[in-house]
């Protein structure tokens, strides 16, 4: 799994690449999120613009990450979802529980108060 990380103040941006949400072992993303919790981040933005595959394992990881962050009082925002990811979130109605933005910049604008 390839993850690029950018930190802006207390907001972390994680850019996922390729089929990172379509592999059985998604422990890398969970581990990275746990590190961000320990660093005291206030918001995590997951950039999905380069994700080429997502399945039930990937959805499970996103839900797990959301749960971990909420328990720590940290907001999760999904940004730049491809049509594939967006359609699956709508189909499963998970779009109702995630804060989703069209771009990372839009998600960051919402973070300016954090």
C-alpha cells in the first residue's frame, strides 16, 4: 500500500494510491492513523483521488479509521473520491456517515478553524 502524508498545522492529509482499498491487509492505513492520533492531529483528510479499486475490505478499513478517529475526537474527511469510490459509498449508504468533499482544498478550507 502506498500512502503519501502531508501535515498542515493540525491536519494530516493521507493520499492513497492504486488498489490500496482492495487488498486484504489494510493494517498500514490503520497504523498510520494511530500514529496521527498520537501526534495530536485535529483532522485527517483521506485523499481518494488515486484509488483504483475498493471492495468490502476497503470499506471496512474506512469505517474502522472513522471509528478510531471519532473516539479520539478527531474529524475524518474524505476528499477527491473517484467515481468508483463515490458510487460505492452511495450504494452502501456510507455517504451518510462520512464527511465527503470534492477536493482536498475544499476539505482543508473546512479545517481552517481547527
